[in-house]
């Protein structure tokens, strides 16, 4: 794909009217070329205009209900692909718990604390009938911190100094692996605060220490109880703010 | 418009966290445009609703591929709708690898200040009027390409012109659309060089 050819085909590209191979070559060219290709870039996104030229059509109310039911039962690709068996990287580097900010998007996680707890609670109430201790903790939690990452999502709840970790539909692990739970203090040192092996339905574990001054909660996949994480976190929560 | 983009970016973030209610909000914002697009392509309301359903499920599943800094969630969603709608009507042609098509679409769906400004400012009927004001052969080329899923080479075959001419008509059509929508507001959409003003004839 030459620069000239890309400029020539830009409008067809923007309208999705270039054969797949040529389209892929154009995308790669645009991503790597040091020429500005201002005209071509100017046209990208033009196709977004065309749907707006049509009179909007209200879908039947049943469609929304059908969609929400399907979505509730459909795992997202990034959760399905939880890298629980990913090999530990061999090259020397600083451990993730000493990195600031942590390698996962903690900022994005914070958002979940404000939204979604109510809906999640409804689901939880249904599933947790036999786990009264956890349910009481949810109902009376003094603080809730959203936990998210490649293995799923959940909450760290704190009540009267005691903290529990709850997660719904965590990625299942092979029999020889477990989820290790960590609190990371302001100095960046991880402290082991428990393990979790049962991921069926709503999983929970009482943390072995108070949250105290910890700034981060994290979960890694390990082959047993270890003193320090040996792999990247699959779940994290910011405990600050 | 930035606000709209901001709302969509936050929705994408929440969908990425697995919040189904955020997908419901995205649906409430765009389902009627998505259905209109699907219906325009497939022609049957029932089938169009199936397309919209599939498209929103695809966005839910693939949200981790979307990056708000590099794309417009609305534009991507509409392209995902279009990919599925076209796949349904092109039984006579090779089927579309939808996963591949959705990912490719991410790279050519903005965000682009020019078109987003036009979208924010112009009403649906103004955009419709701008489309209607195109010369017949250009409007026809856009409809074949966008709503019927033909490549510029196929548009050329269908309309009996060289591929370069079909490609040139699409280019002129987008240039005129931009110009028309720019004119409707009196404000420039974006500072840019005029794009090709004549057909390449290839």
C-alpha cells in the first residue's frame, strides 16, 4: 500500500467499501506511516453520518428485554480470556506491586464503586442465601471498594474493621492453582491475606488482616500459598478515597 | 458533541467493567438509529430487530477492543449493525467474517471532529437533505457502498464504470456532504484542505 493509493481510496475506506485485505493494509499504513495523510484521516468517521440520515425507528419493547437477558448470560471476551495460565514473564523487572500506578486500570475501577452496587446486590441476594455471614457483611458494610480485572469483578467490603472479598463468577482455575489475596501498603509491600479456591457462583473470603493503611487490594493466581506474588494481578482494587 | 463523546466513553468504561445496565443505557441512546440502519439494509422489521440484538451483544462481548481515545462508540456500534445487516442480505456473495469485520471497523470509525460536529449540529432531516442533494450517480454509489455493502469495485461493476470512477464518486459524495453540512451551520466543520475535486478516472 503506497501513500498515494491510500489517499486515493480514503473515501471508499471510510464507507467500509474496500475489500478486507486492502482495508487491513490501509489501516496498517495509517497506523505506521509518518506522512500526515490529513485528507484521508479527515474522511474517517464519515460513515457515522449516514445512519443519522434515516428516520429513527423505535424498536419493540420486547427487544430491550431480550437483549438484557442475553447480555446477562453472555460472558465478555476479556473475562473469558482471563490469563490465569499465563506463564510468568522471565525478564527481570520491578514487581508489579511496586509500580505506581499499578499496571491495571485502577482509575477505571473506581467508577464502579459509585454505580452498579445496587444491581449487583440484587443478584447477590438471590444467590447467597446460604452464605449468611457474607450477606450480613454486604448489608452492613461500612465501605465498599470495587474490584475488577481480567478474572472478573467483585467487591472488598469492610465492616467493623473486618474485611471480606466477594466476587461473582470468577474465572475457574485448574485444580492445582488458587487465587491469592494481597493487601499492599503505602510502601508497596504485599501482605498475604488469604486464598480462594472455590469459584462456583458467588465466591468470598474473609481477609486475614484489617485493611488498615493498605492502599491496594490485589488477587493473583498462584500454585499454592506464597509469601510474595509470583505473577501479575488478575484483579485489583484501589482502597484509597 | 464532546459531551456526547464523553458520555459514550464513560458508558464504554462501565460496559468494560461488566455492568449490564450501562449496555442498557447505550441501547436507550442508539437503538432507534441502529434499528433504522438495520431496517434500511435488510428490509424486514423482524430481521432488523434480530440484527440490532446481535450487534449490541457483539459490542458487549468485544468492548475490550474499543478505545475511547481512538474511536467513537456510536460510530463503531453503527458499523457493527451494518456489518451484520449486510451479512444477512448477501447470501449470494461470500459471507462476512463478522469478528474480523468488527475489529477492522474499529480503525475507521473516528473519532473525527469534522463528522462528529456535523452530526451534533445537523438534524436528521438536514443530513437527509444533504444526501438527497447529491447528484444521482454519487448518491447511488453511497447507497450501494454503505447500505448494501458493496465494495467500490463491485459498485463499479454494478454501475458499469471503471473502479476508479466508482471510488471517485464516493469521494466526491463525501466532499459534498461535508460541504453541504458545513453550509447549513455557517460554521466551519474543521480546518482542512479540500479533498479531491475531480474523479480520478481509474
